[in-house]
């Protein structure tokens, strides 16, 4: 089999898998930062991480972080690191609130994921029920959805970060909350996420998974984690919904 033939077969198989996922889904669980938008497109995550580290240093808590954690570009790494050393403490609550405030600042410059808005509206229009299941603050999510005029597509089903960080994905806690609130069987739902943690949470909740990857690096991460169906654009998903309508 030539490489071109193998690639064609892979695309055919994935298209069939995607169609099956979309056809069966009645309850759609969206991750937020990735499938719906790029939250830190304008307000850079690296700068947010630096500000959290700087605040810890001002409190005389520099030694809470390793050198690698101090320079990591993901602010969640800083939050997780402090939580490991002082779980469910006032310090974690303060740091989580500071991260939430930075996320809220980022809402105004967040970049909508291509085709996400019409996809969400179409899914809602054909009778599916939608929820957001995310490691971001629910206040951030509701703020963004309101700006985009999408809040009525999800209300009240937004399930996000609390100070109980051990319940964040890959823990399926937020997915299970969504399923229970909507009265949904896991097999009738679909999780759309862009990270291995989304996949692992979906697997643990018994929910089928669709990977969204805006670049090859993200796609490889998802495939290496075991994702069977990954799309680089939401347009094929939207087209399948149009076929159903």
C-alpha cells in the first residue's frame, strides 16, 4: 500500500468515525479554551504565569515552586504546583482567584475558534443540549459566551474550575456533573476537547470523544494519548450537522 493510499484510507475511516460520533450525539460537552476559542490569543498565558509567580515571590513563597515551574508558560502549572504542596488552602484559593481575574481580562481579546459559533448555534437549533466542561473558571466561560451571544445555547450548563483542583480534568467530575444535570446517558453524549486530559476525562466518564487540534503538535498529542478521531477544523462537523438538519 502506498503512503498516499494509506493516507486516503485513514481519512475515509476518520470521516466514517466522525459521522457516527455526530449522528449518535444528543448531548454535546465542549471544552472551552480550544474548541470554542483561544482564550489567551491577545492576553498571553505566559505573561499570566509570570504574574502569578511574581505574586508568590512577593509573599516570600518563591521556594514553593521548582525552577522549571517558575518559568513554565502555563499558569495552570503554577496553580497545580501550589495545590500539591498546600491542597485546598487559602493560598490556593487566592491564587485561583488571581488566575480567574487574568482569564476575565483575556475574554475581550479571545479569538473565536473558526466555525465554533455557527456549530454551537446549529447544534442547539437541531435540538441537542449543550454544556461546557472545562478547567477554566466558569465565570470566564459565561463572560465569553455572553460577549459572543452564545449564552442561551448553554445556560445553565457551564461546569468549570473550583478551588478543589483535584477535581479538574482528567478527573471526570465536571463531565459527570453535566451529564447528571442534563439527565444524559454517557453513550448519548459527545465530548469535544483539544488536550489529552479531555480525552482521559471522557474515557473515565464513558463519553465518546472527538479531538480538535488547531495544529499538528496538538493532533499528535491527542493521537498519542489514544484519540481515534481528530479534526483540524470544525467545518467538517458543521457540514455533517447541515446534512442532518
